[in-house]
C-alpha cells in the first residue's frame, strides 16, 4: 500500500500520470526548464501578478501615447502609441515593489518571468524582422546602420569605463543605445550576468532619452535634411527603441505628409534589430576579457551557451522563418499556405502582440516587481550622465551618416 501511494505521489509530482501530463511537462521543460508539475504551483502567483501589471500597463501606455501625440497636433485614431507598454509595466512594477509589501509567495514566479518568459518573448519578436527588408535598404543604408552600431558600442563602453560605472551597466547602456533599446538590454543581460537593478536602471535611462529624441528629432530632421530617406535613416539610427522610432516616424509623416521617411525609419530600425543576434555574443566575449584583465587572471573561457544563448538562436531562426515566408509570398502564398493578409497578421500576432506586448511586457513587469529603489542610490547619477552623452553621441553619428550617405538610398 505504501509503495502504491508513493508511486502515485511521484506520478503526480512529475506529471506522468494517466492524464497525459508527461508530454506537457516535456514541453514545459524544453521551453522554461520546469521539470515537475509541482513547480508550477510555486510559479503561478508571481507570474499572474506580473501578467496583471502588464495588462494594466498596456492600455495606460496607449492613453499616454495618444495624449503625447495630441501635444504634437496628431489625433489619428489609427496611430500607434509612441510610448512603450513595457516601459509603463516596469514603472508600475517598481511602484508596487517599493510602496507595498509583496508576499514571499510571488517571488519564485517573478524570478521565473525574468529568467524564462523574457527569453521566449525575444524569440517571438524575431518573427517581426525580415532579412529581405535589409536588402531593400540598399548597399548605402547598411553602412549607416553598421557605423552607428559600432561607434555607439565602442564609445559608450569606453565612456562607461572612464566615469567608473559598473562594467555590466555600461555594457547594457551601450547595447540599448546602439542596437534596439529595451530588447537589446534584456537580451544582453543574461550573457553578462547583469542583476535586476542594473537592467531596470538601463531600461529607464534608455527609455527616457529615447523619448526625448522621439519628440525632438522629427523637427530637427525637417529643418536640416533634403531627402525623405535621409530623414528616415536619421530617425531609425538616432532614436533608441522600436516603438519610439515608429512614433518619431509617424510624427514626421503626419506633420509633413511624407510616407517614405516613415518607411525608411522603420526599415532602418528593423535592420538595427537584426544585429542583436551578432552583438550579444560579441558583448559576452568583450565582457569576459575585461573581467580577466581587471582580476589579473587568465581569460576564462566563455561558455557556448553564453555566446549563443538558445533564445538568441531562436530569435535568429524566427527572423529566417519570416524571411522565407516573405520570399515565398512573392510566388503567391507564404509557404504555399498563407496569403499576404493572413501572413502579415500571423507574424504581427506572434511577434507584435504575444512577443513584444504580452511576453516581454510580463517579463519586464517582473523586472520592476523585483527592483528595490534603494539600490539606485548605490548606482548614482553617473549612469544617467553616461546615457545622456551616449544618446547625443549616437544621434550625432546617425545624423552624420544620414547626411553623407542618405542621398544614395532609395526606397
């Protein structure tokens, strides 16, 4: 009898009962590292709290974004919000964490959301990015993106070391400023073992200065540049986050009735995003080397899982999947199954709704829920100044490259 009870308990604990739990647990283990059904009971409270914060943040971000657009004279019901929902989710999470006592029961789920849901969200976001768009940007547009990314990474990393902020935080700011804002920060953090307070600080700074660029750069571009491609290249390289680039491009389009500039800005930003898969391994190697020099030890071998984390590989494979679908669409149907409207809707649902909004929103809400504001006093004002100078420097490089090479780009 005792043996039978133990067997039943083990069956229930591992999810291998007659209800067909074993395949489910195998899937959960592959995606999230959950090996036992009992682990789910510990995770649900924190995951549900983070998801609730995300669901509250999305409509709030929409309202704030529409209010911001109306300040610029834009009142289009179809206009998307230039304010990122994931940023609002982080802010709400931080407020809850620091104003209310959170029960211990939610902590495992919060940590799980940061560690696992975030990675899955990044994979989903990959399907929004098509390699075909990079080709369409042209031979002149790609050097603009490459130069801006390289200059941003080198200069910001150097500046961070000069002013004496932590190597991890400097690396996060460099990635967020140079590549794709919030997504770059949360993708780089696991590769360099950054803690939650550093992630939250970097996200807050990048979001703040990216928003300033979103509001000011369209007016600057209108006064200086000649062609709409120049405008688009500048906005796509100088503004940090994808939602902010779209907001800046939309502002320019509505104010000056120029759809080409909006398209050029969007394609340029997506091209920057694609470099995420290459830059994360590079930053991991550079971080390991700097750590070795600082400690005086031999350069430790960076694990392959750090150089090419599964979520970065998944991100790249999703982009390839999108590219193949777009290519086969030219013959009539994507993969011989989906028409243009269905394929576009499917990729937007997976990458935009589930990836960017729900999964990354939940994960970054969890980052906020795990962030103690008292830790920011330890980080001080130096990261803020680094982020300010970084934003100006990347904006200047983007401006210079758009001015020099923009006339050769045609969309």
